[in-house]
C-alpha cells in the first residue's frame, strides 16, 4: 500500500473521506488506491521527465505570445482536471469524474480551449495527439458513467498516454 499518500489503514481522512462506500471490501479499496497511485506516479514522471534532460530533443513549436500563454493555461487546466478525475475515481464518484472529463478535457471542451486557433501552429503529430486526448477523455466519460471502475481506469490511461505522447515530442518554450 502507498503508506506515504494514504496511510497504513487506507486513505487519509479529508473532505471527501465520508463518501467512501461502506460496501466495498478492503481489497477493492486497496486495488483502487494502488491504481490511483500508479496513475499519479506516471503523471509525475511525465511532467518532470523533460526538465531533467541535459539537452531537450523535443520539437520546438512556436506560438504567438498570446497563444503560448493560452496553451500553457490549457495545460495547467488539463493537469488540474486529471487530478480531479483521479480523486473522484478514488472515492467512487465516477459520475463526477465523467463530468470533469467531458467538460474540461473531452471533445466538447475544445472550443473553450481555443483549439482551432492553436491548431494552426501545431505540426500534424501534435495536433493528432491533442485530438487523441480529447477523444479519449470523451470515451472515458462514457465508460465512467457506466460505473465499471476497472474499465474506467483503463480508459483513463488512454487520456494520459495521449498527454505523454505530445509532451514527449513537443515543447512550446
């Protein structure tokens, strides 16, 4: 078990602890927390991996200053949305996770993120990775609404894989 994050006897009590279902056995809770920990670890690795490289070999993509700021704002919101999704999934609230995924990451969120203007400056691979992420988030939302946590976690890895693909190949500063 991930003692540092969750404590020896399960998740540390916080504002959401009261929503843990009482009918889930300890093994099921432990499996969910392990999956949650794996996803968080993967995100931390992908977020910091390029910063440790001596020479950044990713393709530089130039955006006008205003759009660069918009892109960075979008990326920060994507990370915050992923964090919310994982929290809702860890506390067995897949409907809320689905809503965050669809509204902030899914295909319906593209207009708010100004993807039409941003896409004009993206190479094809970067544009495709972005579309893959938005599509995967919408698929995750559909699956999460069905309440099957195992399938939802699998679908969530498609979202984060698209993030990793783009961030591994491209940079904007």
